[in-house]
C-alpha cells in the first residue's frame, strides 16, 4: 500500500515508517518537525536502503496539505502528528485544541476530497476515565482528565462521527499504553525536546550523565512497592500493530475498530528502574518525591481484543525494552543532535 504518515519523523512515527518499509509498503511523510528531526528518517533510509520522502508541512497549512494529499495517490493514512505533553496542554489548552483538533479536521477534509477514506489513528490510554477497574478493556468508561487527553478523545469522536456520516470510511483507533524502547539497531529512538516528561527517557538521560538523578513521583500509591504501575510496550511492537491494522484496512468494508495496544502487564517505577540498571550495568541515582498531579496509581491494558481482531500481541519484554533504549541512548547521548551515524 502507499501510505501517508503524518508525524512520521517522530518517535513512534519513525519506527512505524521503518516497519511499513520492511513489510513492503511505500510511505510518504508529512511532519512539521516541531518535536522531531529529519535525521530520524535519514537513518530509516540507511537501515532499509529505501527513500523516505518527507514534506515539512504543518497540518494547519491547508494549501500545502492539499498539494500533498491531492497529488499523492494514497491508499491510507496513519495519523500521528499531534502535540502530546500533558503539562504544556494544561498551560496552553488553546494551542493543543487548535493544533490537534484543527489539524485532524484539515487532514480528514483533504482525505475526503482526494477519496482517501482509510485512517489509522494514534490514540492513547489517556482517553479512559482513570477510575475504571484494571485491566482496561475498550468498552471501559471514557473520560480524559487534561486538555491533551481531551484532544485525543475528541479526535476519536470526530473520526467516529465522520464514519457514521459516510460509511465508506474505514477507521482504526489504536489506544497505546506506555511506549518505550527503540529499534534494535540503536539508530532510531526517542529524542524528547528539553527535559523529558516520561519515565524511561528520563532514566536513560540519568544513565548517560546528562541528568543528575531520577525523581520518583510518589512512593505511597496502593501498589506493591508504593510507586506507580504502568503497561510499558516496546515501540517496535507498537509499530508492527500499526502495520497489521493497515493491512486489515485494505481488505475491509467501512467501519470503526477500537483497539488497545499494550502488553497486559504492569510494572512499577522501581521495577523499571531495576530493569534499566541491569541493561546499562550502572546504578541510577534516584530520590523519592511527592506524587505528580494527575497521575493514576495503576494503568494497564487488556490486550485481548487486539489479539482477536488483528492477531497482534506484544512479544518484546521489559528487559529488551530497556536494552534497546540503552543501545540507542548510549550511542546517541544527545539524540539526533549527535553527529550522524
Ligand atoms: C504520560 C501522560 C499520558 C501520555 C503518556 C505518553 C501524564 C499524567 N500522562 O503517561 O497522557 O499519553 O505519558 O506520552 O503525564 N515517573 C516518575 N518520574 C519521572 C517521570 C515519570 O516517577 O520523571 C512515573 C510517573 O509518576 C508514572 C510512571 O513513572 O507512575 C510513568 O510516567 P510517564 O512515563 O510520564 O507516563 P504516564 O504518566 O503513564
């Protein structure tokens, strides 16, 4: 298939572009590079020996988006492009609503004009109400608790309404849990701008000496060791999930599918820390801090539906997630700003 990947230069996007090329598909990337680097795609080109066309286009730039989509002959779109920092979304909600929602409206309108009515959407476990019992099934109560999460939920709803209005649309909503890890080559990985918000990129930067110590947010949760529990999923497993959803879209009639992508297993902050120490062979300094506002104690998926509907299951364990993150981070301590490999 010929696939347009929005946000394809980012962390999950670049791993998915690689997986698509490895599966024999052709891709075209649009990305505004606001939190991504074209270097990620140069490295995908080195890994695959294939060209990855990139248009540096913002989804808010309607005329340029029109040019790309109208002339693209795409079979489907995988839509990653969005802002994703929870704290920033609380401080600048309108930025998040404009970027994520308007960007998605522009994208869908241009897709409809071009007759491309198949989309795999990058959603998140953040759309679930945090008071649900675990594990989270797709039918769990929805209710995001911050502007970022609400944009994800609204984008899901928009796509569902669109599909009702025009049954030709084929929509897959993939709700990710906590993506970590990197491609096993160590050539592509997560490269957050500024201080990382998320646990594993933070630990990885402490391990290289770029940050002093990890702050563990909360040691009094009702969990076995008192720290928060999450369902960490290897980014390559996640990327493969996208390829499988895309290949399913090619053969199906219109409809909406909603699917968790997680492992079904939760690990605490201290368990992740221990696994990372084993992977990098160093002690990671850390200190206990109060809970981070807005954090849940425990969050993990019921991944059964993904296995049933897609035949997809995560196969990479926490050890591999940490080893692959470390291979990437130690070879690229400053991410893509390091000298090209
Ligand atoms: C966060 C976002 C979520 C988003 C996801 C992926 C919040 C409240 N949620 O999920 O909406 O979809 O990232 O981008 O921000 N932790 C520490 N020290 C740190 C960082 C994290 O102890 O420096 C702890 C957290 O308290 C949590 C766990 O590590 O228990 C995982 O945190 P993180 O990686 O930020 O992911 P989430 O909070 O699950």
